[in-house]
C-alpha cells in the first residue's frame, strides 16, 4: 500500500476512534443529566436529521468524488470542467436542501408526531443541511487524496459540540439549545473544510447549473442514492416509529442500549477501509485469492464481533446502571439483543465488500432494500405489542437477513465455503457462548467488588476482562485463534493496492 494511502487510512481510523470516543462520553453525560423524555426528543430529532440528509445529497457526493478524482488524474490541476462539476453539484444540492427541509418540517407535522418533536424538527433540518454540505466539501478533499484535514475537522467539530453541550448542561439550558450545539459543530466543519479548500488547495467555488450536467449527475447518483436511502431507513427508522407508536419516553430508553451496542461499528469500517481495495485487486487477479481473502477476513471480523457480543451480554446490567442510572435499566434486555445483532452487522461488512469489489453492487443494493422493507414491517408489527424489545428484535432479524442473504449469494462469486471456514465460524460462536455461560456461574463472586470504593466501575471492568479472557482461552483451545493470526492480520493491511474514494461506498 502506497504511503499516501497508508497515511489517509491512519488519519481516517484515528479520527473515527477519536470522534466516537468523544461522542460517547458526551452522550453519556447528556443521558445522565436529561430526563428520559428529553433524551427521547433529542434522539428523535437527531434521527430525523440523519434520515432526511440522504434526500439532500442523493448520492451526489459519491459521484463528485469519483468524477473529480478522474478529472484531476487527467489534468493534474484545476480546470473549467472541474469548476463546473463542483458548481453544479452545490447548485443542485441547494435546491434539494430547500425541498428536503420542507418535506421534513411539514412531514413531521402531518405524520402526527408530538408538538415537541415538530418544534425541534426545524433545528434538525438545519443540522441536515449543514451535515450534507460538509460531506460534499470533505468529499472534494478525498478526491484530492488528502484526508488529514477531514480528520482534524471531525475531532475539532466533536470537541466543539462537547464543549458547548457541557457548558449548556452546567447552565441547565432547555433542550433545543443542545441541538443548537450540534448546529454550531456542523457549521464549524463547513467553515473549516471550505477554508482549507480555498486557502490550501485553491479550489474554485462558483455556482453553475447546467441542465445536461444535472441530468448526468442525477442519473449517476441514482444507485448511490437508492442504497443510501435503504441504509438510512433500516438504521434509524426504529427510533422514528418508536416515537410515533410508543412515544418519546420509549425512544429515550431505546437510545441508550442502541448507542452502547453500535458504538463499536467503527471497527469493521476501519477493517473494510483496507479490505475493500484488497478484494478489488484480488478479484482482478484470482478467484482463489479472493475466496481466501473473503473467508479469512470474515473469520477475523467474526472473532472481534463475538468478543464484543459476549462482553456486552455479560455486563449489560451493571454497565447501564453505572453509566446511566437505574432509570434506564428497562433497556438491559434491549442491549443484550442488540449485542447479538452486532455480530451479524459485523459479518455483513466483508460480504458487502465482496459484492462491491466483484461489481455486484446492484445485488448489494437489492439486499439492503429488502432488509429495509423487512425492518420497517417488523417495527410496525412488533412495537405496538413489545415496545422497545420489539424494535430490538426487528433489528436482530433484519441484520440476520442482510448478512445471510449476502452469504448465500457469495458462492456465485467465490464458490462454496470451505469446511475450515464453516468450522471456524461455528467455533467462534461456541467460544462466545461458553464465555457467556461461564460468566453466569462466576458473576456472584464478583458482586463483592461492588462494596469497594468505585465498586460499580470495578465490577464492570473485571466482568468484561474475565469474559474476554474466557473467550480468548476458548478460541485458542478450539484452534481458531493462533499466533499466526496476528501476522495474517498485519499482512492483510499490507496487501491492498489502490485508494478508497469514500467510506460511504464501502
């Protein structure tokens, strides 16, 4: 892997870890200070901004990255065609922003959401527009082959939100101000990326609207838009349906286990950043090489996933009690279900990389679309009877469907799975189950730790460490985990050739 690609990958991974860590700490503080209803309103407004943001971008950023990178490779400098491409993209996004904002605000009112959600929706709309703008500006930097400034912006923007939010908490500010903190953080990223592009790279920004280019952009963006809509729907529609069917109190309870479970999603994203170009190269060279890479990467991701699953299942109750208080204990069962969901979510990343690297992105889009439809249907069916547990079960079934659909399709690309692969996945699952089962018998001795100073924290840490240790011993005893595995993982990150244009495409 070339030096610029290595640097960009390191910048991106470091920024993701830093951003997620700061966001997690801020969310924890926020949850401890706000009421469950206020957390529900906050999470609903954030979900609205995330879902409707795809209608502002409609895949234009992915097309801009691809076409701009191709232009720069041919010309090596800023050209009139580049200026028109950037200007047309932003002019188009300006009109789409107005439409999306109107649909968001009036759609929430017509759908019958509580008045408090309607009042917050206009702030969510501002966040939506700013986030979509920064996405495209950072996309230009990615096309230029420089992720360093995006990494800086991600960290600084999150610190900005944290600092403003913490100040507002100390002053006991009303809820809308905490969303305003996100507005300021998003605005910072827009100003930061725009200033970097103007001063460091001298990128021209002149709005330019051409009917022919607009048609071409929308036509090329359609597959990306469709996939993005499906992903947003099955990722965030549960919160919106909970708010509509069960109320914002349910959203507040659900937001805590959801945040805890999916805080680790940056791990497969980081792995895929190296895996996707490696699979693309292997697809062009050898089907056998592609098969080996797919199976080995899935085993590695599976080992990491079930480690997190087993730990979260064991520490769910003391973790929620320690971090968020007893008022969120109804979310313990939800966290355990979402933890299991995480295993199938992780496995879906290597499958998705395989399909995309093999030019089967249409199949991937189809699977995501079917998953979104299944998820929405299950939420409508289960939430009225089971509340937040219904939403968690809908997420579990949907992610099983998505990952299994990809696995059933994969033999068309790499042939039938080897017996080693099938046995390794089975051994990983059995090791995790043994770790969870073993800790049920060992939990009582650890309860004495809660009587020590900072006992709850010690309890959580020791339980997590013991669970991880049992899991590792079981993996090693079963032969799945070996010292050679570490060397293979290192080699995996050395193999890839090429660049990753956009993490959203992975």
